[in-house]
């Protein structure tokens, strides 16, 4: 069983979730505009305390004739 999150952790999790929703919406808009979007891990951030997080870069392919 994991430990409960503290206030800072909960706020950080909500911020990641909020930004992820925005990113997903931006991906949808880009695809609707004729692009293909691939998110690829560019690096992994480590906090030297056992925590880590993937950092992403977009790979964009133009798919329409516009």
C-alpha cells in the first residue's frame, strides 16, 4: 500500500492532469488541421530521490495537401 500524497504532490498531480488534457486537445486540433502527431520520450528527469518523469517531444508529419 502506498503512502497518501501530501498537498504539494496532489497539486502537482492535478497540474500534470490539467496540462495533459490541454495537450490532448492540441493534438486533436493538429490532427484535424491535417497533421499527424507522435509524442516521443526525449529524456527522463530524475530527482535523485527515486522519482522520475518522462519528458516528451512532438514528431510532426504533414499529411494534407494544404
